[in-house]
């Protein structure tokens, strides 16, 4: 096998090409490592509380200027950002691979997602529409207008180190907001690269107010500054349910608005009529892709007993043969877990599954170039026990059997999380029931495709402990704006609503 350059050497070259000054990622107090080998690939700087406060204050001033710029002009800035991302896709995608451990096509796919949301936002910049509403009063007009919300805080997770920012920022920029971003402490270098590309777009645009897009590196203590700042009316927080629980009440206490994108525990029902070829392919990607580290990763397969044995045979084969290793190598489908702690969590979860009567295949450590590599695991469970109901952020697929369709839906919905879901069936009644109010209780429900890999055109997010937030497409933009109801009287009388009379 040909030797690959060290992630540190590659990251340095990529950061140079992406325009990140060396001073920004050498000699600092934060340590960026590559999960591929575990080696240090950069030492950027954590934001001090004073620097964080200053960035928020500058963002507030930037917002006051930016809201005066017509929305389609703001869209032009996002169009230029999309162009910069297109030009830098190869470099940024590879940096995602180096820092988050995704295989190359997924690193590139993440950047493509950024490009897609920029395109969406450009169109949206001419469609930030309100309603005109029939009024009960003569010679009056009632309408609703949408105005920029202010400074939007973005806290993001390691597993989508750049796309989550883009989902929020592209919309926020066209909506007239400033954005202050606190990325995961595990992925600071990709964040620096994105910020450099924003700088390039801003330079071409010419009149972007200083600090419209700010980056604050560091851990949860830096995130806390955003959580508690009254200058941030909208906080988008992506990460674990534990993080959301800590953050949501504090944002609510100051009457801020939180967009919460938290953990998932996504299930798929496989009905007797399902096309098993489709199921095997969809399951392989949804359960093993990104080494099981997607919020939409398939973690629970609820299979009709008539097809369970045949499906499990095929899945066991796919799990045994999947290529695991350095995500930069063509052919690799499963890269490393983010760190050793994630490997330990996987081992503990599999032990718990066994203790609950589960039969586990896979899950063992696999030799790699130094990071934490694990074979994805299948855990055939006698029931949906406590370990199945929690999200373990690793490639573990729990398989359960069902007999009656109602039971399958009950098992499916019987977890605290509610992000994404699927059914594989050729029975129209089952498919429609699954999509109906009596079916899946998730924010995303699919038929004959897996739960993972959403397009940006739809609203993305989930219910229950997933937090209820929606980002990306459809009308998710409304969360980044404030709504005003306006009534205009163009007559000479002053009729009061509900016929109230108050003559003085
Ligand atoms: P995490 O919760 O450990 O960290 C996420 C971010 O929150 C980081 O930037 C972290 O510094 C910050 N943070 C943590 N505690 C905080 C606090 N008390 N105050 C302020 N900031 C805080 O999550 P992770 O390990 O980086 O990511 C994996 C998790 O994210 C999984 O649960 C996954 O399902 C979830 N996720 C959800 C979505 C979604 O859209 N629903 C998308 C990606 C990841």
C-alpha cells in the first residue's frame, strides 16, 4: 500500500491553500488532532471571555448595518460565498476528512451541502415574504412583515464540522442577521478555513460590515458566553441531548429563542413486502456510514419475523466485508471514531447489549494507522432494552423482530429521541400509515430510503429529545427573523376591533 502523508503535513498544506494564516493555528492553547492517526495537526487559540464579549458587540454593530442592506443584495454576498466554497471544495472536503475522520466522498459531500444551502439562500433572499390578512375594519390593511432577528449564535458538533454552520449562517445572512459561531472544540481547523473563505467572499462583495461573521474557538465555556448573552436573540445549538438540556433552559430564562438540533436514535421498519436489496444497501450506508457518527445514523432496525433471518444473513455479510481504515484511501467505507472515548463508549454499549440478552457480531477493534478503528456491530436484541433507547454515537445497529405492524410502530416510537425514521415496504397502507399522524413521531419520515442523508430543500430537525428545532430548507428561515403584524388605517374613521366603542 502506498504511504500517505501525515495528517499534520497535509492539514498544514491545505490550511495554507485555504488562506488560513499559520499564526491562527500554531502556538495556541487548543489542540486539534486528527482521528485518523491521533496526531496533533494544529494548535489554534481559544477565545477569552473578553474576546468573546468583544466579538458579540462587534456583531451587534454589524447587524445594525447589515439589516439596512436589501435582502437580495445580502443574497449576493451568500452567492459569492457559494462560489468560494465551490472553488475550495476539494481542499475543504479533505480537511474535513483529516479533522473529523470522514471518508473523502463524505468530506466532499459535506462541502457540497454548504454549496447547496448557499444556492437555496440566494433564491430565498428574494422570497422573504409575509402575508396580507383580511381585516374586519373598513379601509384598513393588515399584513405581516419579517425583520432580521439580530445576532445569531451557532454552536456546532464535531460530526458535521462545517455544514451545520452553513445551514444556519447562509439563511441568517440573507435574513439580515450577524452570526457568531462556536464550533466543536474537536474541529477548530475546518472552522478557521470556513472563516477564511467567508473573508474571501466578503472582500469580493466589498461592503460587509466588520464582524458580520465571527468565530470563537474553545470548549463549552466559550459556548456558554453565547448561551447567556442577551445580545443573542437566536441561538442554534447542535449536539448531544445533554448539551441541549443544559443550554435550553438558560436561553429560555433570558427569553431567547433556541433552535435545538440534538441527538437521534433513528429506526427503520422492514416489512414483509420490503425489497431486501434496497434494505441492505440503505442500511449499510445509514448504519455504517460516517462510522455511525451522524445524528441521523440508523441505530434500530425493526424487522418483520418473516424476513428477519434472510435479512440478517445479508447484513452480517455486509458487516464482515466492509472496508475499514484510513478514510483517505479509496475503497474505505468506515473511517475512525472521533477519539478513544468514543471507542470506549461503543465497547460499553455492546457489553450492555450483551447483558440485556443481545447477540453481538462485530464491534471489535481494527488495526488502523493509529486512531480508534472499530468494526461496525450488529446487536440482535430480544427487546428494546434501556441501552437501545439511548444514543451511542458509534456504528451499532440494534435489530429487533416484530409480528404485528402496530407493534413495529410502537417499538419505533418507543424511544426518547425523534429525529429521523424510515419504513421499507411495498404495501401502500403501511407506508401511508407510517407517514400519518398515527405513524412515525419523528421530524423526518421516509419510505424506501434510509433515515440518513437529508437534502437541504426540506426542513431538518426532530421532535422529543432531539429538541424540536428546524434548520435548512422549507420555511426554516423564519426562525432567523422576527415577525411583526402591521395594521394600516387609510380611512378617516377609527373603528376598533371587536366592535369596541370608546368615544371621548
Ligand atoms: P456535544 O454535545 O459534546 O458538543 C456539541 C457542541 O456543544 C460543542 O461545540 C460543545 O463545545 C458545545 N457544548 C457542550 N456542552 C455545552 C454547554 N453546556 N454550553 C455550551 N456549549 C456546550 O456533541 P458532539 O459530541 O460534538 O456531537 C455529537 C452529538 O451531536 C450527537 O448526539 C449527535 O446526534 C448530535 N448531532 C445532532 C445533529 C442534529 O441536527 N440533530 C447534528 C449533528 C450532531
